[in-house]
């Protein structure tokens, strides 16, 4: 077991959790199995996307209409949490649902309440599952993507590491879908303003960000002396080896530490 980290935030995106407009049950079970196996040695917080895409399995609304997205989230959130609950129960793990907005980090009092909820659930062996509350909030109150949310959760819960489980397996020096010679970077110690101002291109129809939102999350954490690891959510071997053995063949570590 690696002693480098104690409290770890995992963020999983819609592209990993859903397939063909349905929850990808095998991938969700693989994720739950990984977290259950790590839970005895680490404090685990899960930030999950997928409510809107889960809602779409029950109600096919036009997601480009703002109110439709909120309706889909309202329908999908209990479906998503029920799926998690059923799978975590296999391992005897109770879960807690925590819905947040950007406003929750703008108030010291609200941030402290959130921090105490996280600390208390972890103390009692309950695994907190966090998602953005985009049902009853305005656009100004939202992060808009769970990459930013997970970065803030990592910092404000004093977690040691954020692991983003994505539909890409790391950060490349150019777009691998356009350049067959693109090389994955194992470590990123600096993120330039030019990289942060690229056009955001989600790779999944229900995703709300792309590589730029992940770079913004990494930049935020690096400015707070925290680390982020970006790797595949389809093959969890990279995430497990990085945490437990501090080695990895695929994935990118964002850090300003030596």
C-alpha cells in the first residue's frame, strides 16, 4: 500500500458511466469494486456525473433545452443513486448523497457545513457521493462541469489527490484522434494560459466539458499544492496501480511537487 495519500477524491464522467443511452452497469460495478477495495486503506470521496444521462434512459427530452436538462437531472438523480446503492451494498458499504453548487464554496459557513458532513460520513464508514445540484439552481450558481466541482471538493475537504476517471487515458501533447504520433505526457508541472483558453470539446453527448475543463481543474489544484491524476475510466488498472504502488504506465500526473 502506498503511504503517499490518505484521502482521495475520485471523479467519474458521463462517458464512462453510460453507454447507448443506458447506465453502463459493468463499468459502474468495476468502479464500485475498486473503491470498495481501497476503502479499508484510504478515505474515499466520489464525485459523479451521470444524472442527466440516467434521466434520459427514462425520458427522452431534448437536452439542448435548458429546462429539459433540469428535468432529466431530476429524473436521473434517483436512478443514478439507486444504481450506486445497489452495487455498494454488495460490499456492505453505505453511501450518502451530497448535492452542491458553486455558491456552496463562496460562503465560509456553507463550506464548513459541507466539510463537516464529509468528515462525519467518512468517520462512520459511509462513502459520500457528490454531484452538482443543477435542478433548482441558476446558471450563475453552477460550475457547469464536475471537473471543476471535484477540484473544489478535493481542496476544501483537504484531500491529498483527485483522480479523474475519463474516456481518455491521459493528457497528450496533441489530439490523439487527429495525430497518430501524439505522445502521452506522464507528468505535467505547468499549465499555460494558452492551454486553458482552448475551445472545450466534450467527447460524449452528455458530457459538459472536455480536456480544457480537466486542465482547469488541474491548474486550480496545483495552485493549492494539490495533485491530480488523469486516467482511463474504462480500464481502472492505471488508477489502482498509481494509488497502491505509486507507479503507472498510462495516465498523467499533474503536480508541482518534485
